[in-house]
């Protein structure tokens, strides 16, 4: 009886006969589907901080009530932004193989930092997030921060928080570390994202494109993308 591995091998063999562009497209679609399934399993336990996973987020927290309504659309938006971020790292050729501890930790970091910035009621995290946008984006800070609360990660937000988190004084506050600890992440997880961003930006530069351009394209392909 053929096994799942046999079916997978047959599928790969047929695709290897396809044109290179078609093959890459199939590979991206397959990877996207697998990421979507993995995130669907991981997210129920990862999007909320420890101790409040069965509780609704109250008004007055980082997100307004209409934004955090538990709907398919809301979940799709935030899942899509995570998928787009992971797909961008994949396009740069720096994402570890699926199922490895390194890949799982990256997935957790992308999900949990987004979740922390969306949902944490810790003043240190909220101030860090706002200050990061102001320092990096100037007059665009409020617009980009608002967009993040509605739609999750953007390249601008990732770049802003990475720059802020790499400041020498950023982690001097124990309150910031304690706030992230509620989401089971810390500076080591942040450093992973920072290194991924650095490597991705370098890889895309050699390809004549930018992290922002690749992420924007990937985001349009993922669940919850807006159509304008």
C-alpha cells in the first residue's frame, strides 16, 4: 500500500519536470498550506498570554473591542500577517527546515511578539512599541501603529521594533522583560527575529529588492489581505 511519503515523492517527481517558475510557485503554495495548517494548530495556545487564554481581552487593553472581536475575519488577519512574515523569511532562504526546534522557535517568536504588542496591558511593552514607531517612522508613526492593531505585522512595524530593541538601553527595564515573559518570550527570541530581519534584508538587497517589497507581496497572498 502506498504511503504518504510515496505520494509526496511522486508529487515532487512530477513537479521537478515542470518549468522552474511553475515549480517555485508550487513549492511556495505547498509551504504556505503547511504553514497555515501548523499555525492553525499552534495559534489557539499561542496568541494569548499565559493565564488568560480562556478570558476575553477587556476594553481598555492594547486593542479596542471592535478590533479584538473573536471572528473568523479577525483571526484570518493575524494568521495571515504571521504567514506572510514566515514566507518572507523563506523567500530569503534563511528559514530552517519545517519541524525543527529552530523553525518552531521562529514561528513562536513571530506569533508571540505580535500577540504581545497587540494584547499586552503592560505599560512597558506599550510604551516600547509606541516609542519604537515614533523613533523610526516620525510623522508616519501613528498611522503605522494603528494599521498594526488592525492587521498585524507590517514590514514597517517589524523594522521599527527591531531597531528599538537593539538599542543598548532597551532591555535595562525589568518591566519590559517581565511583560514579554507573560507571552513566553524574551530577549533571546527577540534576537532571533532581529537576526532573521538582518539576514533577509541582506539577501533581498543582493536580489535587487527590499524586505518591505517582498513582505508586501507576500501579505497580499495570505489570508486576511485587504483588497483596495
